[in-house]
């Protein structure tokens, strides 16, 4: 049986670029998650522009997530997320 999460919070963690890209991949197939909190990621390396843009691209086509907490440095990512 699959767990259908509607909200998840991963704030103040150390999710790196690879983790953000993996989450972006999952969001492309997401049909249940409505709220995603990813603020304050304090890893040893900043999240890459490519990872931020992968997340933005995934969210551009995802119609299920309605609440998002995410800090981005990429202007393109911010514009895509809106």
C-alpha cells in the first residue's frame, strides 16, 4: 500500500542539489502532495542553479502542489515558480 502524503516539511535540513533534483523528479509524477516546505537548507554547499531550475520546471507542470516554501537564488527559478 502506498502512503499518500498531502504535506511534507523538510525545513532547516541539509538537502543538497542532488536531493532537490530528486524531489523535482518526484514532483513530475506527484498527484497527492499539496504542500512542500523546503526553506532554510544549510548544506555544506549551496543548492545549484541547475537544481533550483529543475525544481521550478517540475512545479511549472505540477498542478497538485499549491503551497511551497523554497528559497532560491536563481532569478529564472523564481520567475518560473511565481
